[in-house]
C-alpha cells in the first residue's frame, strides 16, 4: 500500500522539477545543483548575447568610422555656428545650420561613448584622411564673408563637407561590424543626401 501511494507523489515531484527547470529564465540558476539539462545553459546564454553585442562587438572599420566622423561633425558644427552669427543670413539657411547642429551634436556624443566602451582612443591614428574637411584657409574665408556671400560660401562648403561624410558613412556600411555604428552610417547617408539637395536648391535662390 505504501509503495502504491508513493509512486504518484514521486511522479508529481519529477514533473514539477522538469517544469521548473524548463521555465527558469536565470542563466546559470541550475548550475549549482548539477541537474541542468544538456545544452540548457548554452541556449540561455545565447539568448542574452544580442543585448550586449552592440556595445562590444566591433571591428577596425567601426573604430576608424567613429574616430574620423567625430572631428568631421565637429567642423560642421563650427561652420554652422559661424554662419548663425552673421547678419543678413536668410531664415532658410539659418534653419539648416541649426538642424545640422541639432543632429550632429548628439551623434558626436554617441560615437564618443562607443570609443570609450571599446577602450579606443578618441584620436584618429595618423595616415587617415577625412573626406570633405575644410582647410584652415576655407574656414578663414567663411569667417570673413558676410551676407549673401557668406551664405553661398557656407552652402558650397557644406555640400562638399556632406559629400565627404557620405563617402565615409558608405565605407562603414560596407565594412563595419557593430550594428549601432552601421545604423548611424545609414542615417548619416540618408539625412545628408537630403540636405545636399536642399542646399543646392537654396543656392539657386540666393
């Protein structure tokens, strides 16, 4: 009699244990008991890896992209601030300059955060050039220009600047590994191609 009564209890206990093991969502929770099912921990660890991959999974192309795009964006913001301080600048050009500042400032901080997470220098290594960057003479000309002349120069220079950023972003899209960096490169391409079209149209109205 006692044996017959114990069998249902034992079966119930085993079923409960299996159910608990199968439902456990804490990685390694069954490791201390030594009763985990083969492959269980591997499966759970695999399911958590995508959450951490964007911060750590990267290659040299991602690093160079961030190191180059940060000073490139900083120059675009510098040029935008220059034009916004001038008199006689149309509302359309001023609005564009403000949008460039608003978009690229947060992107700079994002890329700096990636480099910090990747334990990489904020400085671009020597031997790498940045497409579309203005030289000191170009910046001096923009600083000295006023009114419509300044607006035309700003738009012309920024078109070249944007074209350089798009070239670098396309390189990242093709060769990068980090999903966040690749997405940013695609966002840059989309936004700056649209702004180039806008700037070319504005040039016809000045």
